[in-house]
């Protein structure tokens, strides 16, 4: 009996980054049946932006390890994107269970079965940026995340590095510190979706965009800066990390160029060919102490691994995204999915 080729297992496959990665795998010719998609099963049917993706076997996230024990599938790689990504989530026990302990179980499985692992870290681990945005691993213990979400990602990064020191690690592994990712497939994130999507919706509805005022001396309204990266670039780096492969380590994933929120909304107005109208609003009190005024990924570390393509400019990425949003997919046109 011929054994089937090894599969790619993607957790968070019904999420923003996970779904776009599955879609990219299909476009590169990986057969549908060789992509195992893990998430809450209902998400694959309710998130309309994903309904044209021909998902193969779907495994409910809560049943994953029982399923793996029963089926023992040959795996080429595990792409672990499944997590609570709400930066406003304050339940530390919940985040510990979902973002830390579940990830530890994934790591242990990949270590035991000798399966390469790529997992989602976050720029939220950098907090206010007191240590800069350098992904030098010796600096990680000194980071001070601003919120429980960032802390959960930071704790897993620390744990992974300690496990590696003990000689307990997958044959290859890398954590990717995602900066501000935007692009098609994020609508289900609602309030946690990118400012690009919120700006698009607000302009379409009212003709104007609401932006937070600056509450920090020396920074003008709208001049808060983030490193905004297109989902297309993110997926390309993930594919590189899997196929190259990157042997080990924790890497920034941004563009190495911070841009203002004013730049961002102006690019959305331009893409929609609409006149600029901005309404300034106060940042909610509950967010002010945890608000990042500047992020910019230092990308030298990833470049040393041989990743050479240029990153998409903010204006080009937003133009592509806006064009996609205009053609937003309708529900009910997806291929049938198999619940494994």
C-alpha cells in the first residue's frame, strides 16, 4: 500500500493569516487533501471571505490531539496560527490556556514526531518599544508587553527558547513576530481588523474616516506610526520559512518602514478616488496606557536567512486590498468541506 505524501497542518486555518496561507498552498499546487485545516469547525462555514477556499480535511481545534493520535498522519510541517489575537482580551487565564499551553502542546508534538514548526508570535511582545524592535533573541527576556495578549506571546517565545536549550525542539522551527498585517480575509475580526478595513467601510458609509487623536506630546494627530505589512508579503515569508526551510529562531515580520495612520487613510481615500475627510476622536481611556505610538520591524535577521524580495509599499498594498474589497465574495459559493 502506497503511503500518501506528507501533509501541511495549519491551525487557525479559518482565521485571517491561516486562511490566506491555505489559499496560497492550493495555488502552489499542494493537493487539497494534503492540507489539514484546524480551527473551530463552524468558522469555515460562517466566515464568508473564506468560502471559495477548497479546504480539505477539517479538524476541530479542541479535538486535534485525539485526531492526531488516531490518524497519525505524515506531516511535512505544522503552521501554527491558531490563537486568541484580541489585543483587548484581559483574561490572562484564558490567554494562558489558548495562546501558551495549546502552543506548548503543538511544540511537544512536533518535537516528538520530528515535524518542522512555524508559529505566530507578535510585535505586541515589544510593548512600548523601550528596547527597540530588534529581534535579537538575547533581548527577548527584557521585553515589557503592554497587554495580556502581548504577554502571552512573549511567554511562549521565552518557553520555546528554553526548550531548545534543553535539547527539546522540532527539527526546524521559527516564530514570526507579525507587525500590523492588513489584507483581504480579516472582516471576521470585527473591531480587531486593520484600520484599512475600518477606513474602507467608514468612507463607503459616511465619506469620512475617524482617527484617534494623539495623546502624547511631540506627536501630532494621525502621526502615530506602525509598520503595516500586506498579507501577501506575510504569506510569501511563511512559504519561504517552510520551503527553505528556516532552521530555527524568532524573526520580525514587518516591512522595516513605519508609516503614519494619516498615510494609511489617505491611501484608502486615494484608492477609492474620494476626497479626504477625517474626524479626530479621543483614544478611549481604557486603551491609552496600552497604546503603541510607534512600531518598526528591524528586518536584518530575516534577510540573513536569504529572504530577498522587496516588501509591498503601503499605497500598492492598499490599492490591491481595496480592489478586492469591492468584489467581496458572496456567501454560499464555497466548495463542500469534509469535517474529519
